C-alpha cells in the first residue's frame, strides 16, 4: 500500500542554517516571523511546526559563538501565541529534560494542548553539559550516562500526571517514587484533547534509538543518504517490538533541506550558493576547531586539513552537543578531502550538510516520495535557510505535486496532532 508522507517545519535557530546575508532574511525574535512560517506550514497542510531551543548562549574559545541566533524567545510561550493564529497545525517545542521538573513542564505542555485543541508536542532533549548547567541550581552534576535514564523517568512521570484525571474530569491523587523524582499531590490540568501531547525525540546514538523505541511518538533524525536512512529506519522500527509497540507507533522524520530550480542546473547552482553562504571561511574554521579541539585560526580555509589528530575533550567549545568520536570523524574527513581534493571549507560543506533534495519541483516531489516508499523515512522535517519565507516556494510548488501523486493530504482530516500523524490516543492508565 502506498505510504502517505508526513511533513513538518523547523524554525532554524542554534546552528548556521540561516543565511543572514540574504536581503529576504528577517527577525528571529519578532512574532511576525514565527507567525509567517507557521501560517505557511498550515497552508501547506503540514503536521506540525517545530521550534528549537538553547538554554545558554554557546561559547567558542571563551567568546559568545557569533554565528548562533541570540535573543530567541522561550518556545512554549511562542507556541501558545501561535495557537491563536493557527487552527490545525501541530505545535512542537524543544524542552530539556535535564534542567526542568516533570510537574511544572507537564502543566505547561498540557496547557498548550488545551489552548490549541490537542496540537501540542514536546521534543525531549537532554544535556550532560556542566557549562549549560551553570544557569541552573543542578549545575553539571548529572553524569552523561544518566541523561537518558532521567529523561525516560521524566517522560513516564509526565504521562502519569496527564493520566491522573478521570475521563469524567475528576482529579485523582498521584504519587511517583523513582530514582530521579519523588513527587505526590494532585495535577491541576484535566486530560487534554489528544490524551497526551505528542513526544518527539532527537538523536542518532544507540541509547537515543533505544529511548525513541521505548518512549517517543516521533524521531527527529539526520541521515545523509537513502542507504543510511533505510538502515536507521529498519534498526529503530525493529526495536519497537521489545516494548510491545507496533511498527506504526513511531514516525521517523529526518530533518532535510530543499532547494528548487526551474532546471536541474539552476537548482544545483542555487544549492551550491546557499551552502557557500552558510559555510563562510570563518564558519569552516570554527567547525573544524570543534572537531579538532584546537585553535586553528592560523590555518587557511582554502588550504588542507590539519595533519594532527583531534584533542579529545579540550573544552574549546561550550554548550554544543558533542560530536562523538572526533578522531574517527577527522579520519573520515581526511579521506573525503584526499579523495576529492577538497580544502577545509570545501570539506566542511561536503561533509556537514543535511540530506538535501535539490532539483526541479517535479524531481524533488518524486525523490521525497521514493525516499518514503523505500522505508527510509515516514516523512520529513523541512529546515529552511531563510526566515520567515523559507517554506513559501516548497508549499506553492512541491506540495501540489505530492498531492497529485496521491501521497499527501489535500485537507486535514482531524483536528489533533495525533490524528495528523496517524497515532492512536494513548490508553489512559491509573
């Protein structure tokens, strides 16, 4: 049976995705930017609109990382405002499970779910970063090995709270006694229109995959090819049975970029220019320093990669998600640079991009469809390079073609985010 494609929109925020130099680029703070992107996503019948979040301004070599967005409003506050100017679009916020508490966050998410008529979602992220923790009373005490155990208990506790009211609307006492949380009382918000807010999880590590299979409704992932997407998809879906879950209980949505052109050559030229704008010489060196853990300011961005191995855990960058085995990454990048004769900047551009769909609207629609039908994804989270107009062309030129192919809705059939995603309302426990 032909699979239907799920689409979502990401408001870029904490990386160098946004092309600031483009004259069409607007504010990352003014509400009008959020509203434009959200209204465009709803006009395109997307499942949800997704906000990133950072808890501290990141630093590089002891200075504020000047390629980041700064001054971004708090996500749930923005989404509550967007609930008033949208009708069907799901509203997803990234909220950290390390530096929040279940009772308080469960109330805020349940409130958004009620105000939006059942359209709330929570992207669960974790942190073992003591630098970020300095903004909170817990500091950096949480060991990296404990971040997913706390997150799993956090989500389970929130779900206990969301289930604590009876179907008749009567609050019942709750009590949770666990390793990370020991709370009791009565929850102040009735069960929401979709039962629970949708839970999204971002992460590709083995522990992240296991957490997603056990807990999440949606996975926000990043794969660089069709083969990698199929391997990730098969692996995560395989894990569901361990937790008594069915294949369709978890949707896998990689973050992607799309560049359109009237001809294939036009699209490729536009894509190359966007990547050059996103990866300036400064950005290329900064990215390399994050991997090598050393000051590379003396290196030429148009010259070769360093010939020494990365310095592990150097602390040169603070507040950024760890990149994993940096020595292995360096070896991979050196091999890529040698194979294709690439400079530092060219290597960062080649190796650092998301899975991108580049071509005419017809070609992109066909490729998106093929990706989903091949079980490399259940759909996509689009990450535009422009704020706030980065979705306009896709909605106008690609969505109608997906509809013609019979793989994307022509109208919303339900009112809740779970209905858009084809997810059943969770069975009430307790």
